[in-house]
C-alpha cells in the first residue's frame, strides 16, 4: 500500500517521515494553500447577502505546491492529513481535502500533540474524519477579520490615512492608547515614609512606620512626617515577634501566553521570536539520532500534563533530588481554557538541556532549558522559608519589619534561576526587648501613574480580558508596530525595559474608532466574540447566525462613519508642483512617505523624500560597460561605497571599488537554482 501523508511544515515532514518508515511518503503543504478570494462585491471573497458564503482560491505562491500534491495524490492508496492539532490545522486539512477531491466522510485526519515515535504511530492507528465544527470556527474568524479588516481599513485610509484596523489588533491598540491617556491625566499625590534603622549582633535591619494608634499610617505632608519623627525619639520596644513557615508554591507548566511572558522578561525574546523558536523545537531537531520533536504543541491554554509524563517526572525527581522534592500534581486552568492540548513540556525528560545543548542554537537551548525546568518544577514540592514578622513600637507608633530565610529549596532546586528574591535576615529578638534606633529617616514620595505596557504585560492583559487567542498575540503585537500605531521604546533614559508608546496616528485611529465603532471595537465585545467562536467549535452555535448578528450591528456603524467622519487633508510640503503649480503634499505609500501633487490623480507628479544626511551620488568619468552611461559613486545602506549606473532603473549595473561587478544575491540564487522535481511515491485514496 502506498500512503501519502500531508503536513504543513517541511521540517515537521522530516521528523514524521523518520517515524513512519518507507511505506509512507510525507510531504508539506507549506502552510495554508487557500484563502478568501480578493474579488467579488467589495473585494471580500464573501457573499454577505447569501449567508456569508465564502469564495476561496489557491494562493499564487501555492499553485505549484497544489499541482504537485495533486499529482502525488493520484496514485496513493491512502492519504493522511496530519496538520497541526488546532482550528488552524483543521482548516488547512479541510482546504487540502477540498482541493484534492477527498470525500467528506473520509477517515484521514491524524492529530498528535507531540512529534515522537510513540505519539505519531499511535495517532496513525486511530485516524478520524475532519471536524467541521473546528473548521467552521476558523472560517468564521477569518470572515469576521476579512469584513472588519477590509471595510474598516478602507474607511480609515480614506478619512484619516491610517493603514489598517482589525477586530483584535484595534482593541490591543486601544489598551495602549487608554493607558497613555491615564498616564497623561494622572495627578501625583504627595506622601511621606518614616524608616528606623536598627542594629543587633552586627546585623542591621530597617523597620518602616506601619500604624499610628492602631490605624494604617498615612503621612500626607512634611508637617505630619515631622510630627511622627519628633514623637519617635527614645528607645523602641519589640511589641510583637511572630515566627512562621512560609511556603512558596511552584508555578504551573507553560501555556502559550505564560511562555511568551516569561521568555520576554527572563530571556529578552519577543513573542514572535519565542513562537518561532518553539515551533522549531516542536517540529523536530536532529539531536544525533535523527530529527526528534523536543516539546509538545506550543499553542495551548491548558496546564494539564499527560499521566505518563507525570509518572516519569516523579521518578526523575526522586532519583535526581530525593523523594522529599516530589510535590502534588495540580491542574489550574482558567475558566475559559479550551484544554484541547497539554501544557508545553519536553517530550522526553531523558533529553536534558545540557545533554542536547550541542545540537541546539543559543536561542533554542535557552528556551528549551526554561520549558524543561518549568515542567519539572511544576511537579515538585514547595520551597519553604523561615519567616519572621517584627513590630518595633515607640509610644503609639508601630514600625514593621520582616525577614525570611530559605529552609528548603523545593522546586527552586530546578527553577531558581528564573525566580527573583533573596534572604532577608533579622537578628534574634524577643518580645519586650528594647533597641535604640541608629537613625530615623523621613522621605517624601509621590504616587506613580500606572505603568506602560511591556510586551509581557500587554500579553497578560490580552489574556485576562479574553481578547484574541494566545497563538495570535505575537501577530497582533507585530501588526500594530508595523502599522506605525505604537513604538516599543525604553521606559526611561538608560532603562533596559522597553514599553509601548502610542504614536499620534495610533491615538487618532483609536479616537475615531471609539467615536464611530465603540459598540464592536471594545474589550467586552471582542471577548464575547471569542466565546462565540469557541461555541461554534464545540457545535453550540451556528456560524451563519453569529456572522449575521455581527453584521447587523456593524453595517449601520460603517454607514454613519462614512457620513460623519471628517476627512483629514494631507500635510502640505510648502512648495508647488513643478508640473501643474498646485501645492505638493506628503502621502503615505507601500514603501513609506513620499511627496505627491495635491491634484492627484489629475496630476501624477511624485518624488521621493530625500534624506539630508545621505550624501548625493558623485558623477565619475567611468562609463557603464553595459549601456555606456556614466557611473555614479553611491553609498549603500551599510555605509559602503560602490559604483552604479546613472541610467538606473533602466540599467542596474553595479560594481565595487575594485571594478568587480556586483550581482544581487537574489539574482545569483536564481541562476544557481535548477528546476528539479523530487520523485516520490504517490497514490490515490482507496
């Protein structure tokens, strides 16, 4: 029997082929092969008036891929669709089935949550039909995003020259803009603190004024601080000394969101990079014995771990660290978690980070090491601290101090490198004991505005508010930066922490969306829509009804916005068009800002915006060997000089300062590439 297996990733296909053997040919679709067409009414690829019927077409860059897949499918006895185990993967499988003409009842869908030999062979032993509820959920999301994206983007581009809008990206932008407005409107309030420095047995410690006459101490100004300072002269008495054991519980294993947050704060890896590296670890890396998937599927919102892994981990923990380090297995999923997949964990604890370090890049090693440590630590015992709470009193003024020392490291034995905190040692003090303060210090402070969003804080906010899905966070953050709606900059001069600042265009975009689309571009509605999509995936909601209800709400808002949103005129350059005499204006195009005639399209004059810092080309007496025109000395973006034909772009000849022709890398690669078709075992479904 000839078996054809189709996955979406080339690197994934290599790993799976290794496990299935010579009777299976594993090929890749290289992601989605089809998308909504950009044609028909409004260029949506969706017939709104006829039940939101979508029209799909094979993407231009996938036509050769589809043609090749069809050829291989003709002679296959069995075709398996083994794309990722989520809605996106289910949709890719459905599109493949549609293009290859496979039956809707075909039992050809295979899913696995880790790419290991046992998981893959087990999955191929129990194929199923394509889950159309999952497909409809993904399709509904795509249609929603297409309608909002196309219609809102066109409106905003026409009216205020914003590049795009989106169902989820615009809400993420709204969070950043609203936080900035909170910060700008914030009025700091003055408050004071009073600290007492003590010393005993060579150990210094500080206690802070906590209560006055049994009530929370609030010093609002210098006069109140001075009154407290004056009243606290003389010896202090230890009025309360309480010793306790404090337990610090391990965190659960990683979900997509928590992995992105922790990688951002601990490894300085942004969400996009984190997901890219995690994808590679999931799909498989050659660790000396061939390709092997090192982690489970990285798109998940569950903290659940497989029973087999839990049992293996408990044995490893006991063997490496002792039975006292074994903890309780607890699943702490959020209420909205889909729990379709396990948490992110290593596929095998035998693949220790140090043991396979030589096969990994620096980024792969650091991320894998953290995933490995987090999964193992989540099953370990709590760290235990000896804690002391101390109250030093002077008349009716109570000063509080606390100390803690690590008594048992527990899960910190494995995950301590990623946790913060250090011992705070207090001397041995008994109740009633008196000490004189070495120093009393009063200090003025002002309340701080809410912090701007770091990437990690923004991801946390999106998850808490139910906006989008963790697998989309990296794309959302990437999009709002690419659209020039936000900038990721240092929080303060010299700070290593980067935070999001909205640009003027980002703020304007949010304000206009608030004015005309507050009913759908808001946190609550976006979260409700995510719940609706979940309900479609579980068969509880009808996709057409969800789309109809949305459009009946959206369409009147769009009409009102076209009628009421003021169109912003382009900024004038301050000089007239050399062709027609009308004012020149700045416009935004695909490749950035440029200068154009205000009478466009009647007058089509345009020119680039010259950079005053960039030196002008210098004419040389050397002639182009291809067309005979003079060569110009130019400066590249890498600040190196070269000679280029003055007839550019008609003639693209270039040479270096030694007279050698410069051939662009793309051109070199095109010459070296020879068309070659790999012969594979192909087949047709029985």
